[in-house]
């Protein structure tokens, strides 16, 4: 085997490993983005509930729903 064959094989392996790592990182970043969006949703619903100085049962239910979605996104991120 000549040098260029070895260099080509090494570059091919680097590309395969690098591509796999990129896909894994991209997936985790997507999960982080989803967790951030869910956390913002919880804050928006909570702030809207407190705006009128009264929290109704519907607002409590909405806050609980958004909090559960944020918790699910967090569990997905950490892999549980």
C-alpha cells in the first residue's frame, strides 16, 4: 500500500467518526432547545396567571401542564 491509500483510509475513518459525533451532538442540542422552550412556556403561563393578582383553577391546571411538559423534556435530555 502506498502512502495515499493509508491517508485516504485514515481520512475516511475520521469522517465516519466525526459524522457520528456530529449527529449525537446535534440531537442533544435539539433536546436542550426543546427544554428551553418548555421552560419559557412555564414562565409565560405563570406570569400571565399572576398578572391579575388572582390564580384561577384553569391557570393552575395550565401551569401544571406546562411544568409536566418541561419535566418530560428534562428527562428526555438526561436520558431517563
